[in-house]
């Protein structure tokens, strides 16, 4: 089992920045990829960014060049630096971790970008 706790959401004006953090605990040695999904009202949950255990990253096209994912394998955290935020980035952001056999989710943190 892996437990994930997110922090860092909030309200920001368009063009602003936020940094999300996710701390993992439990069976952390089994974690492979970590990352972030988001879900806006009425939409399906979508992948925002992911990072592998060796640091390879993938981003949704809509956030490339604006968001940066990073991972600290010593502190067992994954972060998402979000710059140049747009109103369409408004959503609940969920941290996840994958062990290859299972996927674990955080509770979600709200990000609201006002125009």
C-alpha cells in the first residue's frame, strides 16, 4: 500500500503560478512512475504529467512548456510547478503512484485560475 498526500492547490489569477507537492509513504520501494492527473467538472480525468523512477517525463500537450514535474526519491515526493496558468487549467489535481501492479491516488487538491 502507498499513501499519497497532496498540498499546494489554491486560487490564482491567469498568468500566475502554483506549485503542487505530493508526499508518498508506505510501500515506497515498490513505486515506479509518479505523476499528476486532473479532472474538471463534466470532464474525464486526464493525465497532466508523469515521471518515471529514473526521471523520464511526459506531459499533456496542453501543459508543455508551462508545467514542470520533478521527483525527489530521497524525500519520496513529486512536485508539479505550474506557470503561466490559464482558466482552462482549473480542475482538481490528483497525485498518483504506480507500482506496476497497482495505482494509488491522493485525495485531490483544487486549482482554480481566475480570468
